[in-house]
């Protein structure tokens, strides 16, 4: 295990986390509420410099859903508009409403990256259940589909999930997302981030999701640290609703744009989707067609869920 080197020339991957599981209108007027709005927001965020789009699917009513058809419709519409952004789908539990089987089904819905929570923990007043049997099934499904996991680290002990991923055949480069600031997750502390980086396997890529609410100084400080230390950044209404100057963000594209501008000031080029795929070990889109045909994009139907206990 080694620390991550400082870097001012490595391309910076900017991820736009568009909606999260927030209730409709919770993030203000710029919050995309349905599939059409998510698609439009993905396009403008990509144009603003986001190489990766992190998506939680929604229905026409604005309510969240884990239905593979909803995810597939969003992915299809984004691709039909010529957008080449890397698509990253949440396999979270939809606020505790989704079963493990529903979460597994997201793997077959058209993403290139699928979120993989490093372990279970108490998220505010509820249990976020990512038991070992579910992790094993999800890792196997991601590997079989030829996708890459976004390894969400909510607690330092979650780094112990790496052998489970290796057993499924998922190797470097691993992509870690440090989730900091939510109740029950990592404390938004720069010194803690530095310690976590020293625990990462060599060759890893990493990013920070700083969900610090109104504490914009903590949020900006952590993402600035990621830029300075060769990591990547995640922004968007799932994580933050304020610009770095403390004013309300008018939309996700503005949040993306401010980090693109910050990277330019720090001398880091912003990664295109093609560069992001190379850094994260994702196959070029053209090379994925045969695998997509083999696996199918109608929902996850090949991994046995009976052994999840």
C-alpha cells in the first residue's frame, strides 16, 4: 500500500451526479426530475466538461426507481443524442426500498460503470445493507458484463472489499469513490482523506464525493485536495447545491463548469470520455458492442440471487 502522488498534469475526470435519491424539487428548480430532464442535463453537463455521468433513474412523476427499463431508456436517449459520456448507474438501495435482486438488475441496463458499495453501515437512521453475499453477486455480475465498479467507500473498513472484487476477476485499475459528510459515512476531514489514500492498492484511481450540505468550505476544500493530489472530482445536485462562492447553484452544468475552470487554473487537463475510459480500464465503446449483445441489455437475468443471505 502506498500514498497517491501529487499530480498537476494527469487528466482530471469530472463526474456529474445529477439527481441522487433526493425527493422531487428538493435541490431546487434546476433539479432534473424525470427521464427527459435527466437526459437533457446529462448532455449539458457533458458539454460543460463532465466525462462521467452518474445516474439515479426516475419516473415521469419524479419519483426514483430501480427499474432496469428506466435506466435503459435514459441510456438509450443519451446515446441517441450523440453523447459519448461514460454512463455510471447507481446500484444503491433507493432509500431502502430496493431489494438486492432489483439492485443487481441495474447491471444489465446499459451502464459502463455500476456503483459497488464497500460494505454495510448505518446511513442516518437506517441500515444500508450491502452484506457480503450481495457484494459477491454484484461483483460477479459486473465482471460478467464487462463493466467496471465504482467502489464507494463510506467507512475506512470498506477498503477490505478489494479481495472480493479480485475473486470475481476485477483487477486494476480499481476506481474508489470516497463518500464523505453524510451521516454515518466518512468524516469530511482532509487528514482522513490523506490516510485513506495511503491504504489504496498501487495503480488505483480515486475521487471524492463530499456531501457536506451547507458547509461549502469543507466541500470545496476536499475536492481541491483531490485535484492537487492526482485524484478526480464528483459534483452535482446529489452532492452539493451551492457554488463554491456559497451562492445557490443554478444547475448541474454550472457545478461542473466551476471545477473545469479550477482544473485549468491548477494546470490539470480535463479528461474526455475516451481518456476517462482509458484511466478507469473501461473498454472503448466500439469494443463493447459484442459484449453487450452477449450479455443482453434487457435486465440482469444471468446471476443467481438465491444465495444472497
